[in-house]
């Protein structure tokens, strides 16, 4: 038993929650349910009208539908975020590369796993990333580990399952963390119950403990410790991954914190619109009560004609008519829905992904300035989230190194893009060419060439990249000097003569050089000479 704790202490410990848990558990569950979507979601989130009958409400919920804007926003951010190149260094240690190939118990690679982390933090704001090992004995050699198939793997724990934890006041690191795990009793196909149960795992810096709450014969709850083990790395093997980097100890804001509630509002307005359409299509028959008496054949026929609903009113000689809602109400609801949807995508800076009113109408004709601001908002979001994921990956590498018995790398092995502009490698070359044509300063061209190197060689080794960047200090060369060097390289003799000629001209006064040049030209010029050999010139030469 954990440090000789009593039953009362263990039960109170398992019931204890960190300060923000009780306040935010419903919010987290709502965000996750709105992202996932299901028919059960409508039962919990479609609001009942005032004085609406139970049957009418159940029928309206059964007809309810929605476009999942919450999931769409998360997937849009994922699409743009991972469109850029995530650089994982080629010269990373072998144990890191092995982990990158199979990062989870189900053999997802690091790219697939980090996408799950990104999606979870976008939905819930925060999750815990655990890195564990299947190695059972800390004294095993690496050869024994390889023979036994020991491996390091990572997994995610959502905030709903993070029950409580404590921090060290000195270094700010986790002292311990308590998480709830669900599992199914399905080991034996015959004797297993098949029920989904909950157990509690306490991680400390030195050990882990597993607890289950069982019921005694007297009907009382009892906490049983069902397992324990050593934490060989000397620290709690997890850290918190946030949607955006922050300092809050117990929660972090997510991407869809407000979007999910706006999405729920659109679903309810769509349900209201559906009710109006139903009432317009199946209008209610209204007729004078004096026109029909119950028990007559005509009464049953009128009920059928009134689609099972007939409103009777007192009017002698009045005419039957059909009642239906004002169609202007439907137009008002459609306008409000479009405004909310626009706000949803504008919140994430993804207005360009939607059309002017909806997917069936023309493309939005926003001004270039408006689209530029929209892109800046999205670019800022992507950059901040990329910094968070970069931190997550490098912390994972640190824990993997500790579980492998290695010293964590001093430098980051993973880097994410620092901006998500739309310029491609071809665009970078075009910019470089234009800078050369306009004779831009050397510093400007060198800085632009760094962008080309980043996109042309994203995963290059650090030593080679440093050499490339060092060579940029003397680039670009002076074009006249470069032309002279090229001439010398292709024609050594002419190059030597050219060098002596250049030296003599540089030492002579400008006026003297010009006069000399003119005199030479007069001496060597022969007016009207064709430079051809004729029969007459041949005879004179022979004589």
C-alpha cells in the first residue's frame, strides 16, 4: 500500500480534483461532443420552445441536422499547419529515429501522433503527453532490451481524465499526477464480464501505483492497489501540451472555446427553420365550428384534409382557411445563421474558406486589404500553434532519451515553420532573380537566399547548413570582379594579358590614354581597303 495510507485517505485522495477540474469538466465534454457530433448530441443541445409539446419537440429533434463547423475549423487549421515542412534532423540519434518510426503502442509514426496532439489541443486546449517504456527491469542491458522487444512509446491523456496533480515550488516541474484510465474486462472470452471499468494511476518521480475501487460484500466501497512499479527516469514521465503556449497551471484556452457555442446556435436556428418549413408545407386547417359537428362523416373527411390538425373557431358563415407561419421569419433566421457562420470562420481567420453567404452562392468579393488582414490573423494563429507543437516534440525527444538511458540532446532536433506564407520555392527563386535584376544591395540578396536554403534543404544536417550560411557572407560577388575571374578561368593567357593591360591603363592618365588610343586608330585604319586578294595583287606580289 502507498506509504501505509489508510482506506479513508485513499478514498479521499481519489475523490480530490485540481481547482479548475470541476469548473471546466462540463465545458470540455461539450467541446469534445460538438467536435465529434452524433445523434445523441442533438438530444442534449437542441433547445425546447416555450410551451412546446413533448411530441412536437421529439419530432423536431429527430429531424435536426447540422453542418459541423467546429470540426471544419479544426481540420482547416490542421491542413494549413502541416502543409509546411516539419524539419526533423537527419543526424538525430538512432534511438530517436527508431521512436519517430513507431511512436505509439499501435505503431503510429511521430507525424501521425503529433497530429493527434494538435487536434486534441485545438479541441480541449490542453492534454497530457506521456512517454513510457515497456522495459520492466531497470538493470537490463541494451542487448537484453532489444532481445525482449522493449520499446519507448507515447500516448495522450485528455483533461477530463487528469484528476489532480502537484508542482515543485523550486523548479516548477510535476511532483505527481493522478489520471483515470478506462479499460474493458475482456481478457477471457468466456469468463470476462465485458464491462468497461475505471482504474486510477498515480505517477510520482520515483514510482507509479495503480488503484481500483471495488465494492465489498457489505456494499461499501474499497480502494485496492492492483499494481506498482519503478519510474526509472527519476521524473514524472509526462508534460502538458497546450493549444498555444501559456503559463496557466490548470487549463489552457482552445481553438473552439467560443466556436462550439456558435455552432450550437446555428444548429438550433436550423431546427427552428425546419419547423417553419414543416408548418408551411403542412399548414393547419382553420374553419368555423358551426360548419361541422363531431360524429358526422364530413367531420372525419375534414380532419384528413387538415393533415390531422384542424383549428375550429366561432364564426357563423365563415370560410375554411389554412394557417401557416409568416415566411419573413424564415428569411430572418437564414440571415442570422449566415452572420453566425461568417463570425465562426472570421474568428479563426479562415473567412476565405467560405463563400459570401454559403457554399451555394458566389465567392466572397472582399477587398484585398480585408483578405490580407484575414491571412495575417490565420498566419499568426498557425505560427503560435507551430511553436507549441515544436516545444511538444522536443520535450518528447527529451523523455525518450531518458527512457533509453541517453543524455538528452543539447539542441532541438525538431523545428516547425516560423511563418506560413504562401510563397513556394519557385516564388523564392523568382524573388531572387528580380533582386539581382534590380541590383539590390548584397545584404538584401543574401538574406533572401537564406529563405531559398530553408525551403530547398529543409532537413539538411546542421554542419552543412552552417557552411552554406557562412558562404553567404561573401555572396553575391562584385559583377565586374566576377567577370574578370571567369575570363581568367576560361583563358589563362588572355587573362594574363588582360591583367597587364588593365594595370597599364589604370596607371596612365585618362587624357593620355585617350590620345594614345586615337593615334593608334588613325595609324591602323585603311580607308576603302576590302582585305581581298585579286589577280592584280597576286601579279604585283609575284613581280
